[in-house]
C-alpha cells in the first residue's frame, strides 16, 4: 500500500536526498523503515516572517503495521490516484475540431484515444512558420492578422508563459501534465506546486503532439479558417449541416457530425458569425487593467528578503491583491524573468500580456493587475457581444494614444501614481517601442481610479514594489472572455444549435491552459459516450 504524506518541510540548503530523514522525523518512524519515497508535490513557502522553505507532499511505502498506525493517527492517507475511463467511439462519425489551442488540441487528443479520427482546422500557420512570422513582427515588422500571439498552431498557449496552475481537483490534470512531459515538457512539472513550461519549449511540444495525433488518424488543416455555418431547421430544432471554410481566399463546405468550436476569446469574427446565426450567447464578467514590470531583483528582494540570491531559489513570483478601493485589484498571470508582449489579433488595437522562457532569465518580472468588470458596466445589456465592443474601445484608444505603430502606452509606476507623464522610461522587456502616455486617454476614470488606488496601496505596503524603474503598460484586456456561448451542462452542446460544441476559453468555460485542456477532454468524452445528440429546439 502506498501512502500520501503532506507537509514535509526542507529548509534552504537541504536537498531531496534529505527527505527520508525529515519524513521519518515528522512521522516519528525510523527512516530505514521507509522502503520507497517519491515526491508528489513540491512548493516554495515564502510567507513573510520566516526564511523561504520547500514543502513536500510525498508518497511512501512502509511496513504494513506502520502504514496502519500512520493511517489511524491521520498522519497519512492511502494514495490511490483516480483514472478517467475514456469512452470508445465505435461509429464512423468524423468530428471537426476548430482551433489548436489547448482546448482544441486536448479535445482532439481525447477523441483519438476514444478511436475517433477528427479533422482539425486552424486559421493560423503550423508552428515553425508561425514562429518565423511572429518574430518578424515583434522585431519591428508588419502585423499579420492571421499569425500572432493568439492565432496559429497551439493557439494562445504556444508563446504563453506555460504556467500550469489550477486549484481544480480533476484526475485529468496529472494526465495533461504527463502528455506534455511525454512530448518534451520538463519532468519537474509533474511535481512542482507551480508548474511552468516556458514560451521557448511550448512550440516544439505542440508540434510533437500534432505528429502523434496524425500518427493515430487525426488530420490537421492549417491556414484554414472557419467562416460560416450552414444550418438545417426542422420540427426538432436547428442543427449544423455543413461548415464553410476559407483557404487562400477560396471557400468550400464540409459535412460535419459534430463541430468542436475551440476558437479562443480573441476570434471576434467567430462570435459575430455565431450571433448572425442566433446561437445563444450571454455576457459574462471579465478582467481589465494594466501590466506592471519591475526589475526581477526587486521582486526577489521583496519575496525572499535576506535569502534573495540563494542558488536554490527560483526567480520570485508573487500573488498580490489590494482591497483598498471598492473594486479589488489583483495580480494576474505573473511572469518572473519574463517579457511583456503585444497580444492583439487586429491591427489598430493594442493590448498586452506576459510570458517567460523556461529558464526565466530575463532581468524583469511582469504581472497583470486587473479589476473585474461586471456585464452591467458594458453599456448594452441586450447585446451579448457588448463586452467585446467595450474591450475594442479601450484597445483602439491605447493603439492611437501610443502613436499607432504597436508602441505600448507606458509610464513609470511612480509617475502614474503621482499623476505625472514620464519624461523618460527605463529599459523594458517589451520588444517594440514604449511611449509615455496619459492612461486617462485609454481608460475611463471608474476603471483608472481603482487601478491607481490599488497600485498605490501595494507600493505603500512593499518598498520594492515602488521601485523607481517599475513601469506600467496598458491595457491588459484579454485575460478572460467577456462572452459565454451557452451550452448544455452535461452534453456541452450549444443550447440552441445542434452539433455545435463550444469549448475552452472562447466559450467562456475556461481561463488558462489547464482549464481549457480539461474542457476539451470532457467535451470529447461526453460526445463519445453520447450517441444521439442531434437537433434541438
Ligand atoms: C502571452 C500569453 C501568456 C499566457 N500565459 C498563460 C499561462 O502562463 N498559464 C495559463 O494557464 N494561461 C496562459 N495564457 C492563457 C492561455 O494561453 C489561454 O487561456 C488558452 O490558450 C486558451 O485556450 P483555448 O484553446 O480555449 O483558446 P486559444 O489558445 O486562444 O486557441 C484558439 C485557436 O483557435 C484558432 N482559431 C480562431 N478562430 C478560428 C477560425 N475561425 N478558424 C480556425 N481556427 C480558428 C486560433 O488561431 C487559435 O489557435 C496566456 C496567454 C497569452 C496570450
């Protein structure tokens, strides 16, 4: 019998070779009685008031009389990981998956495991070509509306930070991590409490997953864009009969048995196309704010104090919240040793996001700081896409205010807090130009005020946060979808259009790589275990 034991603490300077001794001490058993020991989870505890330390959950094997004793004393519990049974699709139905982000890719992965042979459409290019075109743009070249940080093989996940954090307890989580490791992700993500892959490793992982899927019968169609649907309507309701695809300006149709729509939250043309077909959608809250960048050393100092620079400590991250104003301001997608990137899908609009490479070696730390906007603030409660229009207004103002050339609006943080326009800006990770900009040209006061109040609160609480070279860039407006594509809670089929299965972040049912991947897997499982789901009223 294997046992799971939590809270084995290793101070800095110790290594995992010391685990049997520390585990024995905590469990009050001789280390020699622990036959096997395996790390299940490893997290860094750097709460204030004590030096940083590593906390481990471990899986051990001990003699049965000791196992019984530990279970009785509640010092351990039986380790029995849950496994998901994949339903098998014995039909010859050929589902279509649209989008190769984590939702689409893991949906396809599950379909293939269940014996289905999906066709997978992706509007952007395959990842090698995508990387070439993306780098051309960030180094100052023209913007390509079909190939950027959001569109192309791997979706928004490809150049993301690749943080794989989730609070969700789902047996599919270790499975997703294992698939990523099997295709080239570092093995430590299986045990790290804050697993991270990095934007330099993700492209090759995505490519290897594609090759593995193709070997099992899936077919990928890059630079193929879903542009429309053809709909059958009868007494039983409305359902998709064909999809219309555009490739090199030519249009053609495919018959579909099921359309898994995993197009992400930035395919604004897809939402418009769905609205045209009266697919039920609703407004949902989303986050908006800024992205703040500090020298990484300042953040190490803030988090690790005197231990900053210790070789066992990674570049520090943080998770901060200010409740100083009526809208909580909280950090989002913090990227230690990372870079700020332009993350729009349209020329004429500006927004930012952050990423980091596996080694997190850049001298900067960046993070979104966002507030949550409720649908009541979008300006039109009758239009499900009002949140997108609101995002666009802000992103257009940002693009124009910074000169209309993908320069990012920026200020020194302390200038922003004191209501000044910066005369100069320090070096930054942002790959194109930074332009000192009055953020009041971008945000209305009811958004800007809570951001300023919250950041002033944090700068007052943490000396290093108020670093003179800290900068603020804007806007961070795509952290989540402002739209939900309504679907049945069990089958995941659209609540108004048969054969349409909206998934992932774009459907409003995920927020991040892992949750998007899990949503894709569940959608595939539901479909394979559900043989008749056609036609709805
Ligand atoms: C810079 C950056 C850093 C991030 N860092 C993290 C992180 O560290 N951790 C984390 O959990 N999340 C992170 N995210 C968010 C994460 O990437 C997304 O939550 C996730 O990718 C959403 O997955 P998805 O599959 O739902 O959609 P997406 O990844 O957006 O994929 C949608 C895909 O659909 C394709 N598509 C769109 N329209 C069409 C069409 N009409 N026809 C054909 N194809 C179409 C797109 O080209 C795209 O490939 C980051 C995002 C960015 C941009």
